[in-house]
C-alpha cells in the first residue's frame, strides 16, 4: 500500500515544479523505458503548461521503437532550480550514470539547496534512498507497477499510449508473465492497463517476435562460449570484439541470458559483457534456494533474488584450465 501522505506530496511537487524530468538507468530495459515514458506521457496530458522531459544516458533498444515518444528521449540532463526530477528503476545513482556530472542531484539535501525536488521510484530490494521522496517496493515485479499505483492514487488517468509503455515494462520484467514474480498483483495491474487501452499485440510483436540478424549472431557467440562451473552455473562472456564482429549493439544482448537459464539442472546463469572499459555481469536463476542478488552484492551490485547484476572496471580475458583425470585402470594399478 502507498503512503497517503507521500502521494499527496508527489502531486504538490508536480504542481509546483517548472519542469518535470523523468530519468531511468543506463542501458535501459523494458521496465526502465516503460516506466519513464509511461509516466512522462501521463504528465504531458495533465500538465500541458510544463516541459516534460524523458532522459537516459543510453538510447532505448530498437525493440521498443513502438512506444510513443521513444525518439524524444534525451541523453543529457541539465537540472535547474524549480525542476522536479523523478528517477525510475534505479537502485543506485551510479546506475543512472548522470551521477558524476550532477552529483548534487543524488543527495536529497544538496538537491533541495539547489531548488530541485527529487523522487525515486524503484522495485529493487537493495539500494539507497537518494530521493527526497522514495517509493520503494521490493514486492513489486516491476517499477511500472509502482508507477501505476501512484498515478491511480493521485487520480491521473492513464491514456492508451502510457498504458502500452507501462505494460511493456511489466511484460519484460516478468518474462512475458512466465517468471516466478508474476503475482496476482501483476495480473490485476495488467488487466487495469488493458482496460486503459494498452496495445498488447504491439508489445508481443515488437519485443518477442522481432529479432534482428545481428542479435542472433551475438546470441550465437554467447551460446558458443557457455561453460559450466563446478558450482553448477552456466557462464558465458561477450567481448567488444564480439559486438563489433556481429554488428550488434549492447542492448541486443537482452534476452540471451534466458537461454542459459533454461539449461536443465543449472543453479544459476551469468553473462559477462565488455563495454566502454567496464564489465557488466547479469545473473539469473530459476531456483528458490539460490539468491543471485547476494552474489551480485559481492561485486557491489544488486538486484532481486532471481535476477541481479553488477558492473566492474576492466576488460575480459579468457582463461583455460586443464587437469588430468586418471582412468579406472591407471588408478587401480597405481
């Protein structure tokens, strides 16, 4: 349940602001893009006198091109006094990747000194409360769910374009309603968005039935490099050279880990990928007795029990190890 006092403060901050800037994490997935654009589309309809901006350090994957206003996403922000900045689907400031250029924005007290209001909306169980208002719900399957709850609480109608964006985020963060985080609440929210006019057909056709040749080539690299760890993990890696040779973008790696995660008997799956002098790790599991968020936290990452990630400075280097295992005959003669 949402805090009534907090939701009333949200509406007050929206009404008082000169501009409203919606921001999500870099290398955005469906929940990041969906929550950011879904919210901004509703705000545009309710505040025609204000400038509503959607911003992300990286461009949205091509599979989300059907979402209204996706082409209007900016890759820089310029926080100004009187702004309301809403940060979505980001557990930590570093994930937004605007923290170095605008460090004061992610400190509630310093942002307030600059005349900037900040709200954080997120569903990750591990993270910091860097907003002046924080809506954190680790029981939600997606940030889009929380956005829907907030919009309903302040009595803002959700138009069909916004409903499509928000339903996209729910679908992608639940594996098209197949992951274990698909709760009764998820189904109720999906039904609510479908009633609002969400275009389910466009989501399915663009997100799940459209795969570029470059993506398939990249996923082939991932599958080719699978190794099984002694702990029962399926691990693969993608280098900058792999991205170049397949002509693929970083965002095209999304979805590949589901193939690793489907290998029978695996405790967890992990894909390591190089980009811009950093190595990103994505972790998944289908098991109830494995917590990949705890694994990610060892590398200053985080996420959910069954889906997590981390980022490290550096590059990938392949290492091979061999050992001699004696056969039964040699073992018995020795």
